[in-house]
């Protein structure tokens, strides 16, 4: 019998994969589980930068067509980012370098005598810029405890005989000297969410303002200044799928317009005379944006904001939560790996998990994960030393183990993370037993 070999049909031509705006760039074979430090760049940001590069020219400083286009792009970026964050019509949207820069700017803009109230669970960026006399509340046991603790602390600060609390009303204070509550929306150590809207209500009731560090929440969930009724909000572009170098401070204009400019220099003035100190500073966001601004950073950040605004964020959230559950359940099944947590296992959280491998140095584990498995995680105390140390102590007490290392590991996920990435980490951690 002869057999005629029939060549298999040629595969039907596949349409080229269409790059979606929220696809993230990366390197094949490398599993990036360090989004909380810096997220990969989204296609939308890369495309926006590539489109603008040929037009590269001065911003706010030139009459040529290129300059005018760049100025327009920069101001459009401001509008887009402000809209994405729910800025009110009279809020300022100030471009900064990152969250740290934005919080330092706000710290410099506080009216004299402002008391800042924070919790000890904050990133250093929201602990260190604040003036002497700031109040640091202990990390509460749960979100409701945070609300109660803030209520009590503000009640104490507003007592007529406390810190000049009976003094005359000042702009923004409502009653007595100004008070600013500064709180993160999601912990960079545990991913757990803080009850921002409830804390804002309490702040309002006591005539205090509230600033929200949304560096870790904004990449995972919508944040809206007006809906949350908060006064200021800050974030970093590089954690929100845009390249490094652009962040934002959104919020009330009055303190910002009354404060000395964050940087003195060109672009922040409305008049400079011949005498040394004959200068009138601009009002509006440019007051705090002296020097040539980071056009590409602002445009890239705005492109991601626009892409996220168009996306089905509930679906993105569900997908991320499914991966997070897979990761946390996988870790819980490994007896030698312990998760760090602040409010409890069931508290709402974003895609961040910190943990320790008992008996193993965290830096060594991170190096081994990179070298052997191509997995990138973070190790250390995550620029939140007071919180990380406390959670390490609690993990030791909870587990009764005496072989926990003094620093931790952190895995964080987002757009572009897959079940395969999570499983690779879990397999690697299991092999470390
Ligand atoms: C919650 C939080 N706030 C502030 C920062 C500081 O951000 P940046 O380094 O971009 O200024 C970080 C960075 O990890 C963070 O996680």
C-alpha cells in the first residue's frame, strides 16, 4: 500500500497581536514581582513618549510651533492627571518628581504652626518631611481602630487649652491652628488599605485637613480627591506604569499659593525687578514648578491615567485579587514562610505581600530568587522601618519561631502579572525549605 503524505495545511495567517494601552513592557524570561517599588512601563506611556519625541522643545518658554505643541501637551497632561484623580475645579495639580517630592513640597507649604498627624505605619516619605511637633499615632489593630485613634487625637489637639487650640481660626483650619492628617491609602509593606474616606470624615469633623499618599493605591484602584473628600493627594508616576521622574501633588490652592515657592527660579515668577528681592511669585501650580519641567514624564503619566480611565477597572481589580489570593494561599501553605500583616488576614489589600523565610537571610533569598529563578522581589525594611520592624516582631510572636530574619521580602503584582509568575515564586519558595 502506498501512502501519500499530505503536507499539513499551512497555518492560517494570524493577525498581528494588537498592543493594548495597558500592556506593560518587560524582558522575556524575567519575572518582575517588584511592582510596588517601580512598576513596568505601560505601552500607553511608551507610545505617548515616542509620539512626542520628534517635537521635543521647550515648555512655557518658546513661540515656535514645537514649543507651543510641547506647552500644550504639558498643560493637557496636567488636566488629564487632575481629571483622573478627581481634582476639584479650584484645586492645583502640581507636577513633582515623585511622591517624596510632593510630600516635601506640601510640608514646605504648611501654614506656620500646623500640626501634622500621621500613623507609625507610613513610608518614610510620609514620616520624615513633617515639622517638629508632629504627632505620630501608633499603628492600630484594624481600620476601625485607626478611625477611633484619629478621632481621639484630633479631639485632644482641638481641646481649647491644647497647643493653642482656642486661637483664632486660620485659613484651612476651621477652628484653631491648622492640623493636617497625612495618611497612606495602602501600605507599601503589607498592601493593606487604610480607611481613607472614614479618616477624612473624622478630619473634617475636627476642622483638620487630610493628605493622602496614594503611591500604592492608585496603581490598583481608582482614587478620587473629591469623592473621598480629601484635601491633598500625592503619587508617583513610576509606580503607575509611567517612567521615572514625574509625580503629582493635587489639592487645595490656598496653602500652596500662600507658601514660598518650593524652588526659586524661572517659571515661578510673575515679575522680577532690578533690586535683589524685587520678585512677585506666580500663583497656581507653576509657583512650585520652577525650572524647565519634565514634559515627557508628565505626558507619559497622563497617558497612563487616560488608559486607566478608559479601562474596566473592576475587571482589572478582580484579576489582580485572584492572583493575590493565589499568592497568599500559596504562601500560607508553606510552613517555613510567614506573611507579615498589620490589620489581619482578611483586611482588604492591594497586590503586595511581605513575608519571611524562617531560618534564611532575606537578602540571600532575594539574590537566590533572582539568580536561580529569574524572579525579582524586594528585600529589606521597605523604607518603612518602624512598621516593618514591628511586623517582624509580631510575626515572631505569632508563630513562636525564633529563627526569623531581621528583614523581610516583598512580592508585588499588577498589570502584566500572571498565575505563572506567582506559581514560579511559590515553587521557588517551596524549594528553599
Ligand atoms: C506608600 C509610599 N509612599 C511614598 C513612597 C515614595 O515614593 P517615591 O520613591 O516615588 O518618592 C513610596 C515608595 O515606595 C510608597 O510606597
